C-alpha cells in the first residue's frame, strides 16, 4: 500500500481553498477534505494559512533584517526569582525552548484560577478588529489583567524579565484549554498592517513583537506547537515555555513566524500566553 502524501499544492487546490473560505467554510473542514485527498497535513495547513493570512502563496513577503534576538545570550536566563535554562535556539524565526519557567504549583494554580472563567476562544477579525469566534481556533480561554493577584503578578514579572521588555509593554495573561480535537490553525501573532481590523490594536501599544507560550500540563498525544514554514514542532511539557519573535527594530515582520497548535488527540492541552508590544499597553 502506498502511504505517501501529496506535498505540492497545485494552483487548482489553491483556488479551491480560497473559494471555500470565501463561501464560509471553516478551515478545519478544508483540512479534513485535504487529508481525505491524501495531502500532507503540514503542506495543507500552510496552504490554508497562506489563504487566510497572506504569505508566499498570496503576496510578497516583507523585508526581514534578521536582527539579534532580544533574548539574553547564554544557556541560563536569570530572573529576579529563578534561573531558566535554554534548551534550544533557532535563529530564524527567532525561537527558544525554555525549561523551568513555571513550577508545578504555579501551573496548577493558573489552571484552577482559569476554570471558572473559560469561554470559547476568539480571534481578531481582519475586517473589524473585534474579537470573533472562528473555526480556526477551537479552544476555551480565560483572560487575566496584569498583576490582578499575586500569582498572576509573579508570572507577569518573570515573563517580562525573560522577554527583556518593560512589564508595562505586556498584554494580560491568557490561559487556554484545548480538549480532544482542539487546535489552532497556523496564524501570525502580529497584527497584519494591511488589514483594517489591525488599526485599533496597533493604536494600543503598537505592534506585538514577541510571544511566550508557557505550558501548564503535559499532553498525552497531539497538541504540538508547530511552525510549518520551517518544519519545526514542539511537544508540550509542563513548566516549559516556547519563546519567539516576529518584529524587528524597524517594524519589519517575519512571515516565517507562522505557527499553530496541532489537534489534541488524547488528554487536554493547557497553556498560558504572554504577548509583548512595542510600547506601553493599556487594554
């Protein structure tokens, strides 16, 4: 039996993807159809994300100057209350896997605080900028104001020290839970400057520049954080974090930072995310 999958997305399939999205089909439905037609999952996800958010298949990529990372050099990042070990670094896009960012009590505390607040996660509408529930993100989320209680304040401050930007540049923490089948189709964390819906967000602290995803639990199967344009996949591990950047000092945006959350196939996935802005953020 030939188990090989198609890795090349033909022009006809790109057209089909665009037409299906325009007709209101959910990205998850498109991915299912492409799997059934023997397409490689990573190639299919990238093609769908390109149609949704723009990329090599739909527009020319902006310039990227490959600046030095904001993350400190060395194997250990020292914060005011703990040392964090760097397990892996990638130059472009700027990515680092970090160990010991959260301890067990902090992970369990954030999950417990989030449970009563969970609501269906939304994404930013490209047209209006409003938070909108869409099929590309199938999770539940809970938001926390910066420093709203001692645990949140401690994690906020540690994240800011790791990311080497002022605490005031950070958005509030967001906890997300993905059950079986839950996923986040590849997307960008930055606000695309050519979309009208980005305008109100860019006015509040400027562009996002970096992300810290902190993992609150191990996942039994699936749930990897994927970067399809560089074929990189990270398996969630409790207490670790994935750091990445996508905006340089001149405001150029790195399209290689396209990333997503693969479907959870067993168990649950819990994460808490910190985004940093160019300027002080008031949300």
